[in-house]
């Protein structure tokens, strides 16, 4: 099998050489006689391009990539640090908010208790003042009732005497009339 491969390769080179001589008039690159200098210049150009690329272009590209990677890593580190700071700030904010809510509840509870105590004190003072006014009013009403009753007794005595005098034609006995009027006013009915 190796012999057939070598034979095919030799046949291909031969046909290429004949094509090269035939094409030499039209395309000098394909002239077989000029292959050696062309290969030498190809090797020289390749070495020069390799050296330029390895000494100048590749390090510049590598440096740019390294700087870019460092910038990206720095940005990622800064973003992670900012994220941690934000989480810490959010946790501190939530703690302060919870503390403020608890303080507001405590103050509201204390204010409610204080307001309740003040309201109770005011209610008791109002109750005492109203009870005192009611007692004074009841005493005043009792005095006025006694005055009215005394006046009523005197008026009934005058009216009874006048009526008795007109009906009987003689003056009434003051003691008996006063006893009957007093009994009538007190409800004895005698």
C-alpha cells in the first residue's frame, strides 16, 4: 500500500511539473524552477511575520486581554463589594425600621395609658362635680318645695277661711281649719 501511495505522489508531482512548465509562460509562481527561491522567501517572510507577531502583536494583544480581564475582575469585585454593602445597609435599615416600629408601639401604648389615666381622672372629677351639683340642686329643690308647701298651706288657709266665711256666713275657727288644711296637704284626708 505504501508503494501505491508513493507512486501516486510521484505521478502527481510529475504532472504538476509538466503543468508548471506549461504555465510558466502565464504565471511565474507556478514555474517549477522558481519554487526553491519562492520557498526560501516564504520561509523568510514566515519567520519575520512570526517574530513580529510573537514580539509585538501577541504581547500587545495579551496585554490588552490581561488589562481587560483585570478591569472586568475589578468591576466584578467592586460590584460584589457594593452588593455586600447594599445588603448590610438593607439589613441595618430593616433593623432600624423594626426598632422604630417597636418604639412607636411602645410610645403609643404609653400615651394610651397616660391618656386613659388622664381621662379617668377627668371623668372622676366631672362625676364628683356633677354629684355635688345634683346634691345642691336636690337641696335647693327640697327648700323650694318646703317654701312652696309653706306658702301653699298659708294660701290654702286664706282660701279656706274665705270660702267658709262665704258659705257659712260666719268666720271659721282658725285652729280647726288649720288642722284640716295640714291634714289635707299631708295626705291624711280627714
